[in-house]
C-alpha cells in the first residue's frame, strides 16, 4: 500500500453515530426499486467546499445516511441533517483503511433501512475513486444507485496553482493517469513510455510514491529533460504547496522539499503556461483526517 490515499484494506466500517443538529429531512423521492433506498455516489470535489455542486449540496442536506472517506472536508459534513447515520470508511492515521468489501456491504445494508444514502467521495466518484466498483456492486444487489459527478483534483489542484491542464499553444491532449496500481489487477500496468509519446500533458494521481521510476520511464519514452513539471500538494485547501521544475529534476526536488500526499503531478508544456495571478486562495478548511 502506498503512503498515498488509494482505497482499501482491513478494518470494518466505523459507525460514527448520528448527527445532532437541525431537523431531519427525508431524502429525495426515488424511482421504483427492489430496496427502499437509493445510494447516491456523490463527488465532494477536491477540498474547497465552494467547489461542491448544487446537486451534491442538496443531497447532503437531506440524506438519511452518509458514508464518507478521508479526502472530504469537515465543512461538508456539517451540511447533513440531525439524525443522519454517519459511517467513516477512510484511512486513519496509523491504521489500515476499510476494505472495499466492507464499504460495499455497509452501502447495501443502509439501503435496506434508509431512503437517501450519500456515499461521499473526494473529487469525482468515477475518477480513481472506485465509484464504478461500488455502483456495480449495488446494482448487482438490487440497490438503486445514481452517480453525482464532482470536480476532480486533477483539474482543480493545478487550477489553484494557476496551471491550465490544456492550452491551445501547449496542450491539445491530456491524460489522467494513476501512479499507483495494484499489482494483482490482472491487466498490464500504465505504459509510461507510450504516454510520453502520445499525450501532450499528463495529470498523475497518487504519483509521488513511484515518482522517480515514472520520470525515468517518461524520459526513456522520449520526453526531454527540460519538460516542465509541477506538483500540487493538498490542492485547494489550507496548506496547499506547489513545486514547478523540470522533469529531470522533479523526483529530487520533491524529495528535497518534502512534498507529500495528497498531491497531483502535472507534466507537459502546459505547466509553462501557468498564470499565478488567476489562482484562487486555498480554502481554510480541515479535512476529517489531517493530510
Ligand atoms: C484515490 S484518488 C481519488 C481521486 C478523486 N476521485 C478525484 O477525482 O480527485 C486520491 C488521489 O487524488 C489526488 N488528490 C485528491 N485530492 C487532492 C488534493 N486536494 N490535492 C492534490 N491531490 C489530490 C491525490 O493524488 C490522491 O492521492
């Protein structure tokens, strides 16, 4: 397991009890289904609570149960109504995170007792968030499920550093790619050399742990040593840090400056199109687990 947040491991889901404020509201009406509840796979955005969608806000404000993980700001948890049943299924410092099968089981069980269940996930639920796996599991167990897209960290974190992920002069294509893959997933890993040749820009999630190897592969694939690169740690929230340098220097500079997870790595000419003046101030918020 990498030091970065990537999902599953051993313990069971933790019931955090019920929220204790404001009147409880019922969730929105659902379509015909075999179980009473609908699970909404909701994107929480990258951290800044103002990047939450209106739909996510409405669902959070009216949900009967909430299942959330580490990359979700506390300010969003304040939106839930009194009586909402809360389950934390993220990684805790010094502990393993909740295994995916436990999270799946919690969601199915909650759908038997509640009408509106929000499964809140950092960023976008379908981008390196296991949203697809959870949706399939729920459908296979007769549970009504809807996805609510969110603002992904791979666009927002660079934006909060003033970096556009595409640019007419510098990048007509961009690839969202994970730098951390499970070895047992049963298909070939990321072809970094191929990506060096075919994508103008790369936005790498969970990339710090294997960064040295990734950079070496990209250089071997034909990217020049001076290719601009950036790392944005803890994008959009308190403690955001960014580093801009060349691809050749990236791994050493990340190590020397002690950058850590969660972080987005951007590689490509778009980094040189950075406009720091357009970068918003990071939001002063706390995450459930301090980064
Ligand atoms: C399991 S992936 C989840 C991605 C999420 N579904 C999304 O769309 O943003 C977790 C990784 O996303 C990236 N990430 C999430 N939030 C971030 C943030 N606020 N700043 C920088 N990177 C972030 C990091 O690479 C982190 O290790």
